[in-house]
């Protein structure tokens, strides 16, 4: 007996033990689907029962069959979108038949999978190294892990805490150097040199006075030098032992390296000023002393062990579109309000004297900062200022809201991936964790295990 498929007839389909009955006509709603072309499914036809049999979930099939009756696919709200997508694939129903009210359920789950993959990728880098057993590592890799991966061993953690302390101490000393009571006056010959320098550059007396009093006390200078010896050596050694030089050279390290070099040039010249005794030497010392401020970038070292910081970076890097919209919108509104305000204040004795001042005012007002150094003085100006402030809140809130919700999502999913990675640790690994001799094993420190 051949499976008879005629439009007016009913047809029995057994899905995982539950029998469904429908008109053949109904099943032609989606012409390319498996159900519309059942005559091709001869292998699934049960001649004894005179029905088709598919070993699928009958609950999901209720929704599939309903889609044929309604002409559009609606997803059950309590079923994962990915599961239902597989069901659609099995029944060969194209995704574009899914009704707009159910897009979130379908595409939201794809988005979630993308998020998890992104998180795993970005947190994986050092975990791969951590997966290697310590015996297999050469001295260089071990040294690299010691310097750059605080979670690799107890000693690495201590080293990381020590370096963090040195960075903080160096920053504190730098900050103290700017406080009056931690500064001393230059010596007579140094002041002479300074005034020559000020004359050559046409500085006024106030600038000269400022220059003459910014010398930190000697003990601060030496303390800072010791801290910088440690930090410079640490950076240099990390660079030498790092096998992947390209990934080592990042923005913050480059800036910090530039800051250290400036510091050492300024330091060397400063202690040889009495031999050099030239305006140029003093200029080099002052300029590089000024540039050494870039070593503050090393503070980012402290954020390495903080997943939230990496999540913030990840949020920004994946929110380029939103940031572009933000800058674009802000740019337009700043120009519009700047021009309108300038026009409104044109004939008044206002401190907004040109378009650029007006644009600056608009930027400060739109970003809800409002310094108040430039203020409109006309009634029209006040109305524009009010509108500008309200627009500022709205313009900022929209893209910022999207970025913030993305961050929350990353934060939550990072938590889930950490918990999930723990559940994947087999009994073998758990035993290793509990063995005292292996307590500093790298394996217990793995945060994420990539899914296949
Ligand atoms: Zn729906």
C-alpha cells in the first residue's frame, strides 16, 4: 500500500508516541517544508498503523502543526529559542515564517550564544597556558607566567601584589612631590640657570617662580628612583620572556614605557645638571620630567585580575556602533545648539562672543556638566539652554542605556560561564584540587573552559 496523499484527506502523524491528525491541505501552508512533502518520507511511514512516525518532541510539534494552521510560526515562551530553531530546521520551515512577536525568543538565544563565545574567547588566553602541566613548561614560559599571570602560582600572586604595591607607592610619591611641604627650593646656581632659561624662553616672573619651587625633596627623589628601577626592570623582563611580542605591545604598556624612558632621561640629566650647566640640558630635564607623567598608564596593571574591568573593555569594543551613534548625535546637537545660541546672543553684551565658545557651551550643557563659565543672558538664550539641557539627557541616555545593558549581560554571562566551568570539572580534577601537594595546581585556577 502506498502512502496516499490527497488534499481533501486527513493524515495521521505520530510524533514520539503522540498521534496528530490534520488535513493534507493544511500541511501545504509552507510548500517547501517536510510536512508538505511527506510523500518523500517513505522511510518514516508505518504501514501497520497507516501513519507517519517521527521520533521528535510532541510538545514542540504542537506549535509546529499550529504554525501550518495559522500560516505563521509562533514560539512557545517557555522553550529555548535554539531548541525551537532546531525543530524548524528539522521540519524544513524557513525562519522567515516566524512572526515578529516571537523574534526576540528566536534571535535572543542566538545572541546569548554569541555573547558566551565572545566571553570565552576573551578570557581564554592565559587559561590555555594554565592547562599545560608545569613539567612541560620551559624556564621562559614559567618566568612569563610568574611575571604576568598572578593565578599561575602562589609566588606569582605574591609578585603581582608586590608590583601593584610598588606602582601605588610610586604614584603616591609622584603625587606627594606636588605638595608644597614636600618640595624644596633649588640651589642658588640652579636658580641662576633657571632664570637664564626663563629669559631665553621669554617666561614671565610667575612662571619662573613656579618652576623654581617644583623641586621635590631629595628623599622623595631617591625613593621614586628605587621604585622606578623595579618597575622598569619588571617591564623589560616581561618583554624579554614573552613569547608573543605582538600581543605584549599594548597601548597602556607602550605609554607606560614612554613614561619610564622620559623619567630616566629627566632623572639622569637632573643629577648631571651641575656638569652640563646649559639651558638645553635644563630644558631636556624639564620637558622629559613633564612627559614622565605618562607612566601613570602603569596603573592599569592593577586592573588585570579584575574580570569586571575586562568586561568593561569588552563592552566598549563590542559597542562601537552605539558609540558612533552617540558621537554622531552629540556632534549634531552640539553644532545646532551652538549656532542657535550664538544667534540668540549676538546683539547682547554676552560672554559668548564667537561660535566656538557657543559650541563649547553647548557641549558642556548637553553632557549635563554645566560649568557655568559661559551663560546665556537673553530670554531666548535661556529657552535654548533649557531645551539643550533636556536634549542632553535624552541624547546621552539612549546609547548609554544600550551600552550599560550590554555590560550587565556580559557581567551575568561571565558569572554563568564561571559557574558552568566548575560543574564541568570531573571527579578526577576535584580530587586533584583536594590533594595538598597539588594545592597550587594551575588547574584549580581555570576560570573558563571552552565549549566545543
Ligand atoms: Zn508570536
